[in-house]
C-alpha cells in the first residue's frame, strides 16, 4: 500500500477491497456505502461533506479513460479528498503510458496541500485526453477535404466514427468539470489561488473548449452530408420523374395499339407505322418543350461534371 509523504500533504494509495481503506476516512454512512459499491461503479460519482466546519471532504469515482471499441473497457479513479489527505485507489503506473509516476511525484513535492495533489492527478489525466484531441485534428482536416473531393459512404462512416469519439471525450470531461467546480464549493475560494488548481482548471477548460469546437465542426459536416444526400435524392427523383413523363406517349400509344380488338382500322393502314412513330415522337417533343418552358426539367438532362461532389 504506497504511502507518499510530502512537505505539506499526504497521498495514500490503497486497495479498495482492503478494510484499512476505512481507517483513513471519518464515520459516514454515505461514504462507507460508496466504498462497498466501488467495485460495481461504472460511471462518475461525486459526494461532498460540508456539515462540520474544518472537516470538509469530497469523495467519489471518476471515469478518466474509456475504450472507443469496448463499452466495458474503462479506467476509474476512486478518491477521497480532505484538507489533510488524499486517498485513492492504486493506479497501474507500470502499464499506464499516460501517467508517469516519477513525474507526478516530482511535481507533488511542491504541492501546498492535498487539494493541490488532487489537481495534479486530474491535470495528468486531462493531459492524456488533450493529446488524443490533438491527434483528432488531422482526421477532421482529412474529412473536410473528403467531403469536397470524394463524398461517399466511407466518408459518412468516418464522420460517425469521429463523432462517437468526441461524444466519449465529452462524457469524460464532464466528470473533470464537476470535480473542478466542487472543490472551491467545498473548500472555499482560496483554493482557486493555488497554482496547480489554476493550471489544471485551465487545462480542463481547454479540453472542454476543444471538444465543443470539434463537436460543432462535426455537426456542420453532418449537416453538409445531409444537404448533399438530400440534393442527390431530389435529383434522382426528378430525373426519374422527367424520364417517366417523356416516355408516357410511347407507353400510352403502345398500350393502345397493343389491345386485341378486331376493329382497329389503323393497324391495316399502309402508312400506319410511320404515322404512329410520327405521333409518338411529336407528342414526346411537345411534352418536352412544355416541361422545359415550365422550368421543371432544369439541368436534369445536362451532363454533370465527373468530379462533382453532388454526383451519386
């Protein structure tokens, strides 16, 4: 059970299943219920205690990493924070690329309180989210040009993949924002003047700002995709309608002369076939001119540019 003693604060890493975990905390039924449920928690949980002046505390669970492929693959940070001590679950520093134990402990040496220790931990975790957000920028850039140059089903699937990633990050950052707001609420405004609190607060707000901005960008891409899809659908429907209308004379006269009545004199005329062709063609031309005059054809029968993003 790692124990870290600093100049002005203490950080204890404990096994949540160990009964000794309770020894670091005051008697509080709500707190002990949370300890019992820690192993089953799969979402953010935050509790505060401010009823006794000088013994304020916050505790809870923070989902600080979530797999993009597997719903149940997540890392949770359980913590108890008072003015005197920070108690957390044991973190797997050996296998966690985002959390450098040596760098964290070195930074904690200058912490002025356990609250600063907590903010250092949150800062390192939010920094991992920032690094992933930076990698997303190139994918968004490629998506912007994919819609312009080659908009297809693959592009739409890529938009949905990025959108899902942003939603996951937004859900994570909400937990960080809640803790950032709860700490001054519980321990007073003076904690906001501490350097680590300010630094981590700005980092968390930067995460939230970038995620909101990229979410707006993705929503604009989805809107653009919907507009293009709607335009394509309308063009296809209009094209089919115009073609069906232009072939109406052919189908109508063909159906008329295809009926098996005995008394159809035009079928025996020597000029009946040329007359039928002339009637069908002329009717079709008249119908075409009428549709064109009314502006119902537009550019349906024009050849679209082969590289146009509005092609089907």
